[in-house]
C-alpha cells in the first residue's frame, strides 16, 4: 500500500478505528510465515477491538517442554512473528506501536501491536520478501558474502536490539563441533528427536559462513528482541538473494549453549547461529500466503521456484482461510 501524497496531516496521523476481517487475515498470514522451533508455531493472536490492538500470546503446549524448559525458543519464535506483523502493518501504511511483555500479571502475553498513524518507516519494503524467505538444507556455493551484504545484515540485527557477528574460521570449527555434539545428543533423546535445525553440521559446505546473533542480556524481553532481529536479518538476506540455515541444535542444551560463548570476542548471550551463503532453494521455502495454513499444520512442501535476484514477487493467491482460528477475539 502506498500512502496518498495528497492526504492531509489529519488523515495521515489517523489511527484505524477497526481492523476488517480481510486485513486481519493478511496480518495473521504474514505472522504465521515466521520461522519457529521445530515448526511448532507456539503462539496465537487475539484482537482487542476496543483499542484495535493485536495481542501475541504464547501457546506453550506446542513446544516440547524438555527442548525449551525456560521458554527461550518460544519467545524467539514469537519475536519473529512480531516482526512479520510489524512489516505487514507498515505495508498497510501504519506505524506499529509495539510493547513487549506489557502486563506481568499475564505471562502468556508476549507482545501487543497497535497500528498507528505516522511514518511507517522502511519495513514496508520487506513485505513482498516475507513470501520468498529461503531456509536451505543444501550445501552452499563457494561464493562468499560480500562485505556490503554482511554490513546490511549486521545493521538489520542492530536495528532491533541485537548484535550479529560473523565468526572467524577457527570460531566456526568450534561452533560446528558443538552443534554436532548437540545432534548426537538429540538423536539419542526421544523427546528431542524432531527436526534438527534447518541443516546438519556435517552436511554443510567445507568452509561455511556462520553468523552469531547475540544480545547483551538474557531476559524474556531480550529473547523477543532477538526473534525480531533474527527475522529482520533473514528477510534482508532474502532481499539480497542470500540463503540461510538456522543452526539451533546446541541452543537446546544449556551447557552447550554456554559453550558457544567460550572464547568469543564479546561476553554476550548467544541466541542463534545462522549459516549464510548462496545456493538453490529449499523445497519447503515459503512461497506466498497460499502456503500458510493452520498453526497445527506444516508449511507447504511444494517446491519453490528459484527467485530472480532482486525481484519482488507479489503473492498470486489470497491468504488461505484455514488459519482463521489462529486469531481469537478478546472477550
């Protein structure tokens, strides 16, 4: 949506008095397209019609308790969904007003977003990219990420309160060894034997590029910020035709997660390892709103077309109606 340049200041700053069903469908469709631990999508949404506020609430039953006893992965997943909601609201010309954990008395309430007037910022440019995000399971080509791309990804993380650092070769070897140990543990543990990240450490290219996403503190609000920063990085990478793999295996084991920080240049808290590079599309890549279904279903396994570098494709189909129950109206 492009704002009318002839609109009056009063029209520009006006908040929506209501969100119609079609707009809600598109907002939820965008949010559900966010990545989540083991593709569980451990959240649901509720609309407060009095304040026209979208609430993002945790659905802890959808996450294996042993895999995420403290709720860190749940919060990061929800943070990624919050970022997608921000992008979608900006697409409709609104500036999203976000509050994280706004009511301590309601621990399942992770965030609220209220569409407001004013300048929506640059996030609108990422709306089309939501449907082209690539999670690659394949080895990447030997082409390295240019300095300009690394700088843009680093800035994307910084804009949402996190830091992104590209690991040096000797650090990468250590990070992958720890990830392989987590994979061995997960293979032995029935409760953690689900999908092992987007890719296995031993199946990667010989010299992978690995970025480490960190936060200064390790509170719930930091996890939610890390999720927003993670999705921001992934969408900017997609816009720049790069592919990504989330290596979260070691983060599910407290001792291995702390080991990821050993000998690092900054004493921050590791929230995600991201492998980045160039290569072919994954068969389960998000291809548009039609690929988004109910929260209890997986993303469409249909093979995605390889995107044209720099091209932004508008989804060919409207949001699937099957995910309506992801949105619950406040009573």
